[in-house]
C-alpha cells in the first residue's frame, strides 16, 4: 500500500496552480510519484488531497483512491485521514510526499525489502547531504537503528553536525503506524501533528526502526518553490537523457535537449541540439530528430528525418522527411517515404506513401493518396467562415504550383491540375483541369505603361 501526501497548498510557489501539479519534465510532480509507487506493485494507492483537491483528482482520475485533509494540521494528521480506508489492513505501507518526483522505484523497492526482511515497525529513507541545512537529522543507535529524527531548529550542536537527513519517505508496518498515530500530539510550536513523532513513539515501545540511505541525494528533494522546481527539472532531465543514451540513443548536446518523462525512443536514433520531445511521443529507430524541433504526443516511425519543425499529435511513417520549418498539427497522418518540405502546414490530413508536399503549402482537412505531387504554394481551401470541408486527391495525381483547391472536391486518380488554377469542381480520373484566364500579350504595351507611370510621378513631384 502507499499513501501519497498531496494536501499542502505550496504558498512559496507563488502560483495559482496547485503545487503538486507543477510539471517536472512535462509531467506533474504528483504524477511522477504515483507512477513510481505503482512500479513497486503497491496494491492500493491513497492520495491525501486538500487545497486544489478537485484539480488533483481530475488529473489523476481513477489511478488512485482519495481522502481529504480539510485542515492542514501536519503530516501525521494527513496520514491519519487514510485510516478509514486502510487502517485495518495488514502489511507494509509506503508514505511518500507528492512533491518528491525524483524518488525512484528501485529505491522504494530496496526500502521495502530491508523493512520487511528485518520485520521493522518503520524504516526511514535517508540521504547524506554535504549541506543538510533545513532538513531533519536522523540520529542512529550504535547498532545502526534509528533512535530519533530531530528537526533543524531543535538540533544540539552535535546533532546539527550530522549529515544524514530524513527525506520524508517511509515504510511502515501498517497496523503499528495507525496505532502510533493515535498517540501523536500537537504540543509543539507549530501546533501540528508530525509524522516524525511516530518514529519516536515506536522507538519508545521497543520496536525495530531502521534507516535506508539512498546513494542519490536528489531523491530527497522536496519542491517548495520555483528554485527547487528548476533544480528538480535539471536533475530529472539529466536522468532521462542518461536512460535514453544507455538504451542506444545518441543525444548530441544533452544541455539543450529536453525529453519528457513518458517519451519512447528507439536505438540508433540521433537527437540534435535544441529539440523538445514531450508528452507520449514515440520515436522509432535510426531516425534523425532536430535540430530545433518541438514534438508533442506524436508517433514517428523508423528512419525518419525531422528538421526545424513543430509536430503536435501527428503520425509520421517510416523513411519520411519533414522540414525544415514544417508544422504538423493534430490529425496529421503521414505514410511512408512522404516528403513534407519547408514552410508546409498540415492539419487533420492523411498523406499516403510516396507523396510530396515540398514547399510553401497548406494541406488541411484532406485525404491525399499515394505518389501525389503537390506543387509549391498549393492550398486546400477548407473553410468558408462557418464550416470545414474535405479535399480528396487520389493516387498519382499532380497538383501544380499556386493551385487553390476549393473544398469540398475530389481530384481523381492520375489527374493533372495546371499551375495557377483555382479549382471549384471535382476533377475526374486522368483528366487535366485548368482554371485561369487565357494569356494575352499586347505588343509594345509595356513601354506605354512605364511612360504613363513616369508622367504621373512627375505631376505629383510638381505639386
């Protein structure tokens, strides 16, 4: 079981957004924590909510159970709110703060294994810090067990010199946790019920209380302000990049590459500088992504090249090239070996295998078949000010440069639309469509126009 403490308001964030919903590498910090405890196979996850309860529940949905701490009366009081749900359960319970997104599943597993192997009543996750200022110190017995946790302001000079700190993450014997919580009082300066007092109560009862020290101090970071948020972002980004590189991804400049926590990347893909990969983006193998590309919630195949482009909820087939300076908006589905060139925008459109939209075009609300060539400056005119309409272009069609396709219409298989045409009616298979006024040349007329223009300018200068 797990109890995630997420009821604090987070005033030091100075934000209208509830603290635990601030994102770290694209995911709200409480989402990181809940995902981590689920990796430890906790059968039940209880999230204690308070300020911003509706927003937290809206984000997490059915991934957790919820209890409400109406008044923030301390961490002990927060944990006690879960008693109606799991107070009578047997087994181990992890208690973790919702603002500690850097704690890992591996650490929680090791914490739990130590706790259960030694049949402890409580095991504290600790960390060694060079500068432990502001953290509660973990004071141990000579035998290594935990004697007590002392808050910074209550430390003696000897205790203040201790570098082992309490991270705020614990593993408890569930029954002993809730029994001890009944004995916790608020007789302190803050008049709050502290979860750390449970440690002292269990020690006084002669119970086994242990400490498990993580080898990564970053797991102890609790985010209370924007400075800590930035530090956590940097540490998480470094961790994510490291994982991908170990999995066979080349990241040319880790300092300028931003990869979200839920992004998947295949081996031998190269990520170029200035690239942002966000949401649930999935990238295949042997692709070249970037530089300077911003990709959100998109699926990209193998052998794809994307340069200087923005993709949002798009699908890109294998061996397709995108960019530079392309914009693929939601609903874009590109087949294999498609070419989307510079300054092309695609929205809610399917472009099938082998087709090309090479430059300066807008393709919206369209279905384009295989091996279609769309010329420079071609536009699907899909909107009449009130409604959107579809354009369908079948296989092997050719759309000339500067063509306007006024939807709804269909261009048949193998049809040819002449450059500069504005097409308002469907074009049948293998037909040629031309919709422009026949050219007329007037001999010598250019000089007449220039003379007229010069005379007009001279008159204006005299005035």
